[in-house]
C-alpha cells in the first residue's frame, strides 16, 4: 500500500511489478486530498469518534460501578440479561435502529451516527471485572470518611482502573474510526460522510487510479496505526488485568 501510494501511474500495473518506484510521486496524496472533501470527511470522523468514545466511557464507568459495587434487588439477573444481549448479532439491530432514528428525524445528522453506540455491554463487563478486583476495604474506608459513591468512583476506582479504561477508550476509537456500515446507512449527503464511507465512494469514482486510491487509504488508516503503536501496551495491560480478581 505504501509503495503503491507513491508510484507513478505507469508503474502501478506494470508486469513484472516493481518494488521500488523510479520516482516518488507525492502528488498522489495531494490528488487524493483534493479529489474529495477530505477535510470535511476527516472532521466528521473526528467528531463522531470523540462523541462515541466519550459517551461510552461515561455510561460504562457508571454501569460497571453499579454492577460491581452497589447492592440492589435483581442486580445479578439484570447483569445476566445484559450479558445475554452480546449473543445478538449487531446486524439484527441495524433496521430497528434506522427506523427509530428516522422517526425521530435524526437521519443524516451526527446524532444518528453517535446515539446507537453510546454504550457497550462488552466494555461494561470488562470494566466491571476490573472494579471487582479492587479490594472492598477501600470502599468501606471511604464510607467511614464520609465519601459518597460518585466521589469514591472518580477519585479511587477510576484512577486505579486507568489501564482498563484507557484500553476501552482506545478500542472504541479504533472501532469508531473504521466504522463503515452504519455511517453508510445513516447518512445521505456528502457533507455527513465519514472517511470510510468517503473511501468507498472515492474507490468507485477513481476506478483504476490505484496509486491515488492507496494514498487515500493510507491517510485514513495512519491515525489509528499511530495511536495503536504508542498505546498498545495499555490495551494489553487493560485486558490482561481484568482476568485477575484480588
């Protein structure tokens, strides 16, 4: 992909293929940037990714704390029902979600792109396991000192669970950035397209201009590759720690 993105057009389909281009064509990236409203697609992807990640972290932290620390009637039954929803394929929910959002008049808006993904059962389960590994003595000591539940959650449990929370955020960032099916369904206009949807339309319009297409693709995946490269240790630590209960 990287090599093809900087090849001259006459070398892209040459047989036998050449590994090293005779000339580095950086203009392929310029052409890809100007062939579509790339900056608009990029901004849409950033807005959607940030909003989805923030809303999921908010709901995940509160729900995981409730299932791990609080005592209320039917907690275990409710948690099992929540876990059972993980067996439902996501594709089944596409049409009901679309109909609901269409009735609300949200189609082709940021609300339609964000609302269905504001919570994650897997993330709740993952963070709950981490919260349960924290000794209950911290909670008892906090209660003795007059600390309420929310303050205890955000000053004690969240800092102690930082690797898991960071890993949840990073996984959601990567997933949201690369999401294609739902943004394709929920958007109608060019102004609301995200980068993966823009790439699909561009690949149809570009045809056999593979060097420009590869340049476009590389500009899309570069941010997630950079994020993953610098934060992969947090993902490994976060997922690994949830398997240990103290």
